[in-house]
C-alpha cells in the first residue's frame, strides 16, 4: 500500500514556486528530487500541510495565499536609517539588498526602497510578502522517516 504524506514521513519530490505572473522563484524540476522529513523545517508548515495525503506518483498544483506563504507586508518593517549609518563605499540605490545586524547579532537583509536627502528607507519585509505563490509538486517517493 502506498504511504501517504503525513507526520513521520520522508518525502522525495520535485517542486516549483512561481508568482502569479509566471515568473519562477525556485524550481528543481531540472534536477534530482529533493527530500525532507515532515516537520524538519525544510518547508513552511503551511506548504507541508498541502502535501498531506499525497502519495508517490502524484502531482499537484496549489495556490498559496500570502497569509499562508510569506505573510503580508508590515509597514512597521520599513525603517528609516540615516545616510551617515551606511559605509561611504556602498553605492546606495533603490532595490539594493543590504545586510544589517539585528539585536542578537544575526544577519538581517533589507531592501532599499527609497533614498531621501538625509536618510534611506529600508524594507525588512520578506521579498515575497503579500504575494500569492503557485506551488507545483511531483511526489516521487514517500517513506517512514527515521526518528533520531
């Protein structure tokens, strides 16, 4: 009997993530399948749940709404940063991704959204926030996951 995807399974699949306009965010259909254990953090939980019940040999296409994908943009995640806080060697331009250190010292990427006379507006929202994602999968194998 085919094992359906669910808790305690390892899944081998090919996938693609696209925007509604057809542009490809990520895809491995040209490569070997990737594998992950359900719950290991490789996929967003909302994406994992969409796969539950699918078995080897099945293909499926899903439309994932922003709130179930990368969230909605939060205006509080757009910060004003003084021009003097940037290294003089950086050529600032709209769309440039700049890395900042957060309070814990981790790296936090932000996208320059506007350059003003004395400050720069930096958007720390996920670049895919607010976007519907088209998630296509082809399931190759489902097996019981080894517990560690």
